[in-house]
C-alpha cells in the first residue's frame, strides 16, 4: 500500500495563486495478474447508458428486458485474450465482441466470478464502456460491437474462475422488439491444479531427460535410437537417428545447436531447424552422460571409455582428460570454468578449463555398496558442489581451488543416483533409492524434512518459483506418481489422488524439466513424453533442476553483459562480455576527453557511481556508462587599444565553440589573439573551442599614420614629416627666415595643440598635413628728395614688408635734372625710376642738380606709372650726345616701346637716343596674363582654371565624388589654405594646380543593450561590405538591431555596404528560466540534461523541454523545488521528486492524481483517478501553438 500523502500547493495561476488541497493519494493501480474462470454475460439495454446489474448471463440475461430467445439470432458473442490458466496478479488484455443484425447499436455486460463472488479486477480501455459494481458494460451504445478491457487476476489462487457475458444487438423501432440477445461463459483453470497439456509417443523407452529451447522446441532421446524434436504443442518437428540408443540428455547451445551422446560411442551436433547432422565426434565407448555447454561455446562430455572430452563448436577436440573409470555423470561447469563430474568408482573430479586436473575427491567406502557417482552435480554461487553416490550419501563439498573439503554428508538408506537440485532457501533436494525425497539444509547438512514418495532411480526433481518441488516416483503395482510438495514438505497434490487428471503409463527415469511458463516435461518407459502444466515457472535458485536450466547446458547461464556510453562517443568501457551466473563482472569506464564519468545505469535506473564497478552476474544486462560534459572556466580580456565582450568570461561545456570578437579602439588595429583553442589567431572575429580552462587575450597595435610638415614662404620647419603611431604627439617647429615672423599653422586635421605657436605638437589621429605660415616683417622707408625735385614711391607709404619691392620715382623740377639715388637696396641708383627691395629700415634720397648751360635734359617716364622697376639714362647732356637708355618692367609687365622722341630702336627696352634738345621719353609697358590650369585626381572634380592678370587672386574649388574626401591642393603657386576645398591663389606665373582626393573612411560603432556582444565595429572604406554579428550570452537571446544608418533587423548577422558612419545597437533579451538550471540537472550532451529524479530531457532556448516520458512540456519551477508544468496533452500538472519517482503526477485540471505506466506492453498509458480509467498517452503529440498559449 502506498503511503498516503497530503500536501498543499499552488495552482498554476501564478499571478493570482489560489490554494487547493491535494486529495489523499490513492494506491497506484496495481496490475494483479491471476488465473480466472471468466463468464461473459450481461443483460444490457442497447440504447441506454448501461444495463441493470446481474444481467450477465449466469442466471439472468438481457432477455429479461428485451424480447426474443437468447442465442437465436444471426449473430454471436465472443471473448478473446483469455489464457487456459491464470497466474495470480497477472493482467490480461481482453476483447469482447457482439455481432448480428442491429439498428440502434450493441451493448453488453460481463463479470468474472470465482464461485459466487466476483474475481479479480476489471478495467475499461475502450471508450463508451465503464466498470460498475464489478461489472464491465457499455455506457453508450456501440455501432461496432467491440470493446477492449483488462482483467487483473486475483493475487491469490481463488480456484477456477468463470467469465459470464451477455450481449445485445438492438432491433428496429424504439422498444425492445426485434432485439437479439447472446450469452457466453468461459472458464479458466486454477493455478494449483496440474493439467496434462499433451503427451506424445517417441517410439521407444525414454531414459533421456528432455531439453527445452527458447522457441519452445522440446528435445528428448529414446531407445528407438532417435533424438526427437517436438514443437511446443507436442507435434513432431523432426527426428534424428543415431547408431544406437540415446540415453544422453541433449544440451542446447546459445545458437540453438543441439548436442547429444549415444550408445554408438558418438557425440552429435545437430541443426535445430531440421535435425541434420552438423558433425559427430567418436569416443571409444558409449556416451550416456549429457553434454555440458560452456558460456564460451565449448562442449564438455564424458564417455564410458574413461576419458572426459572438451570439444569446440566445430567438433574439434581441444583436450581430453583421463578419469581412469567410466563416466556416466553429466558434467557441471562452475562460474570460473571449472568442470565437475563423477566417475563410476567414487572419484569426483574437478578439471581446469585447460584440461588439467584441479583436484579430485574420493567418496566414502561403505560396506555392501557401490560408490559409483552416477548423480550429476549441482553448484551454488558460494562455490559448493552437491552430488549423490551409490554409497548412499548425499554430499556437499567446497572447492578450495587446490583441493576440495567436505562441508557435510548425509547418509540415506540406499543409492543416491538422481541429481540433486537447489531450492530457494538454503535447501538442497535429494532423492534416494530408499524412496525418500529429502530437503537438506545446505549450510548444516541437516534434513529439514523428508517424505516417502516411492522408488526413484535416476529422475531428478525440479523446483518452481514458489519453492514447490516436483518429483516422479514409482509406488508399485504399475502406479507412477507426479508429486508436488510445498517448501515445508506438505504435499500440494499427487496426480494419482482422487480424480487424477491424467495417468503416467510407465516408470520415469527421465529428470524433470520445468520451463519459465510453468510446463513440466519428462519422459517415461511407456515411450511417451509428457507436458504437464503446473502453473508456476522454474525457480530462480542457483540450481533448480537437472543440468540447471531447460537447455540442459550444465552451466551457469551464459549471461551477456553489454555496455554502451551515453552520450555517444563520450567515453568507453571495458568488462563487457559473456559471464556465467554469479561470476564477478568488473566494468571500468574511461571518459573521452572533456567528459567525466557520472554513473552506471540500466533501464533508466542508476546502478552505481563506483568506477570500477563490480557485481555478480545474475541476468543478461545492458549497462550504460553515463558521462557528463566537463565544464571549464573561460576568460576573455584585451590589452590596451581595444575591447572584448567580457560577458563571455564564464564556464562552458567541453567542446563548446564560443564566438569571440575584438574591437580595436580608434587609431588601433587588431594584432592577434593569444590562448589555446583559438581557430584563427590573426582574425579579430573567430572562435575558440573549449577543451579545458582557457583564456583568450586580444592584442592591438597603434596604426601608423603619415605626417607631412611643410613651410610656407618665409621660413622652414623641422624634420617632422614621417610615419607615427596613433596618439603620438609629434613636435613641430617653425623657424622664420630673416625678415619674417611666424604667423600660424594650417592643418588638414585638428591635432595641433597650439596653432599660433611656432613650436608646438601635433597629435597623430590620422594621416595629416601641417604647414607653417610666415609673415614678412614691416620696415620703415624714409624717402627724401634733394633740392631741385620730388620723389614718390609705389606702393605708397613709409612702412613696407620685408622682401617687398618698392618702386621709387625721382622727378626733377624745371631747370633741374636727376643726379642719382643714395641708399642701400636699390636696383639702379642712377635710374630716376628704380626699385628698392626691403631688407630692413631704409633711407633713400634722390639727388638733383641745375641743368648746365648748353645742356639738354633727358627725362624718362613709365606708362603705366607703376609698371617700371627701373628707368635708366635720364639726365642733362651736352648737345648731340648719344645716351643709352634702358627700361625694366616690374613683375607682371613686359616692355612694349618707347615714345616721346626719336630713339635708335623704339621697341627695344635698351637703346640709344641723341640728345639734341630737351626730351621726355616714355617707356610703355603692358600687363602680363598667366594661364591657370586646375585639375582633379581620382575621386572628385575641381574648378578655377583660366587666364589671370599677373598678381590677380584666383578662386579655386574642389568637389569630392560620392565616397571620397578631399585631401589637399598641390601646385606651383602659394595657396591661401592648401587643405580647404575652396581657397585662393595669387597668380604670378603659369601654374598647374591639382586637387587630391582619397576614398572616404567611415566609423562603425556598435553598442549593446542587454546581455550579449556585437562584433563588426571599426573603420572601413566607402563601399566596404561590413558584417555585424550579435551573439547572446547564455540565458539570453538576440532581439534586433537599431540605430542610425541601419534599418531594424532581427537577423543576428547582417551584411551592410558602408556609405556613411554607423552607430548601431544590438539588443538582447533575457530568456525564460531554464529547467536545467532550476533543478540542477547535469548536461549529458549539447542541450540534453539528466536529473536524478526527473530523468532525461532536452532544453530548448525558448523554455520548452522535451522529456523522455512526458514529451513536450513548458515548466515553471517553484521555490520549493517542485514544478508546475504545462503539457499540450494534460494541461497544467504538478510534479515533485517524491511522487514523480513513484509515477504520480497531480492534475490541476482534474484536481486529482494521475498515475503513469511508461513500460506497458501496449505502450505508455495513464490512469486518471478522477474517472478510474486507463487511457493511452502519446508523448510525441506535436505542440499546437494555439493550444499552447497559457
């Protein structure tokens, strides 16, 4: 009885919890198999919700309410699925069907009775039926007339059970007219009564003991020289004819091959399918001992020729052992492979698996007896050996490896030739020729009880799973009995008692064979093989029958221990193989790299966490070595110059591939990663494979940028031009030439710390150009005229810039002439018009003198007035003197001609004139035009080309194309600002000017909102394809991108073509709570987890889980460790460790318990306590999005 639980929990309305109290937990529906007599009967109302009680057909049937005579219609009623004998507590799947003409449906009522009381438990399976007051009946009319249900036999023997059923096929109309009623009764035999299932003739006396194969085939030899193979129903399958009698008991190998000896001196291997001979092996005398078959497939058999043989499965002799006496005892094989048998002179032999003698044990000499050992030994798991001898003793000896010692011996009144068997509770059963069956305590050797049964020669008893022992004896007068004795010695039955169920027609030397289904087989002197149903299968004791099992191998079961690993490839194990029952199995697990051993399990149950794991083999066993992924700490960090997503620093399972990303800061470039397991050390976006405690460190290097430092007119700069790392502060120094002063710096960027200081620094944050600008100093000009004239200067003024040229003009008064200039820096001190180059403060005076009598004055002038830098030759000259004159233009003018008199060559700037009178000559000049050619490099256009007067200021402009940026102007003129797209130049010569452009660079800035990181930030050229990738940290999911220059996108990885700066944000949201975190489950393989109470489940990122038994579920963990779960099939259910471990779940919908049977032969099913009915459970029902909204 399950413990009654009472517990208060919250219902699944988590926002507004409403308390409810669990109902008392009822016992889980027990499947109680049993034997029963079933009676199908039932008066029921076909159109009603169910018939009245008691209309099942035993006394009353449906005709009490419905017209007509029972069983007179065109239909019938049938019940299928009943066995001939019930097993207490066993559950049977049954089906009842009603047929015949009907208009409004079918109905039925059924009951199972033992005597006058209902027997067992009925359970509804089909819809439209119910269980009421012990009856199974329809609850609504059925159009098919077929219902499936279950019957669980009573837990104890209640004697014969009968099913009564009554069925109804409704007629036309609304009343009962035309209804047809059918009845049925069907009985089951009680489990305690023997039933002769069949017997069959062999054609000769059967001395051989039968062997039963796993497919139910029964093999037995007889003195008709044949080995007979019978089907499970007793019909002949085949026969094999040897050269003489077959007294030997056949043995069946694991592959089904049948081995048997014969009086013709041979051992035969036969094909189980048709009895054809595979091979034979000749000894030198008759072989009446049965072969034994080891777990390794070897065949061991003794012969009357004094030798014991070991053969391989092909019939080749592996070795022979000389016993020195004839061997009639069938061998038994110990757990370690030791072979045990006796000979006909009282020596018991233990032989090693390699054929060498292990030890021998000699039985006692007893007067007037023959001490031969015809009894085959029985073995127990403690290493004790049991056998009988012709000297009248029952023996128990211990195998001490190098010798044998006597545990005990018990003397009987006659020979002990039958082989002993072992019961359930430290008891050995011996049968002696003195007519007694004895139960002997295996520890003390004292008889528990003994009972006189009659003469038994060689037939060994058999023990069933209840401890009952079966034995056949001859009691004289041709009477042969099959007895059953309970473990306390009480006779349960005797086939020769009152109303014997069958008669055994001859003596029985054949040892009993009891199979797992409760059928007992033996042969007889009446030439027959008997199959008797006793209702209970063979005991699970160490040696419950002759040669231990029905295959008569004489060995501990060849048990297969297989191993596998979960998850696949997570590790390996050793120790799997074939073992004898009770042998020590040692399993050793070796985890694969990255895994740790967790435990051993079988069938979903944990066996042990020990490694190595030792146990004694008791059945075929498939063992799983469970391993868990190791988790390792991973850290990520960055050296100066960049950043990394530090949220990636956490623990990861072995083999995890973690995406890592390094983002350089402005002016830095990614250099490399350092650390183990990194896919590409030189890629800023790469992966790291976790195989241990690891770290990844990102290194960055400053980018080298080019600095170009130049000087404008009037000075120089230091040697600062060159390549420098980002963020370097480079010293720049401007040195003015003599006569100049530093004015300012102009720059392409903005890195100069003090643009007005001649000595300063520029911070390198990109490719840069700087220019030092100078301005000339201003000096005073003191220009005076001597007596007799005036002076003027152009440009006018008394202060002039260093290096500038000032045109000086001396104009004599009437009666005076110019005599010359005094002062420094004059181009021609004798020319009345000359130029002065300012190199400091200047004092210049023009000299004049009176014209001498008889002399003429030659005066020179320039047109335009400020176009000459020098006019020489003027003065006072005697008559007719030839004078050389010269005119020099200022920059921007060219000489044209002389006018105002006759000169030798009016078109030559230097010529002669004959002074014969006063002359006023004019040197004419014409302004010069310069061609300005403005061009553009790749990536843009430029304007401003044209023809310009000398000294004119020309405006020039550069326009970058899309994706390009202006860099600077180059050419042979001085630019007002060479780094401005629009600037000006003073045109002083023909010039070629060009605008330089570069592909634009854009900055991509990534930001993160939530728990995750984004890669792809950096500086890129226009048109570059840039991939932005968002990676969520554990427990989070990427939601989308947002920001300037990007359309919102939910894709975690997007590729963009850059046409502008980008500033984007990757948003992450926290995922729902995960079940594996809430219940501390262990990850077995990626996303698959195992809990010590919930079992295996798959964890999806969205919170859903796939459970091995429950299918898709959405869990809501509670603070007390329990779970509220939404199931598409069951809606809200509640689980906690104690009840779920016993297959109970609370249904919030039913407000009652559910019981799960995940191992049912018909598939997973569920029992609802609310309805008291079973129903199939489909764990793989798909999730319907509409159905799963909660």
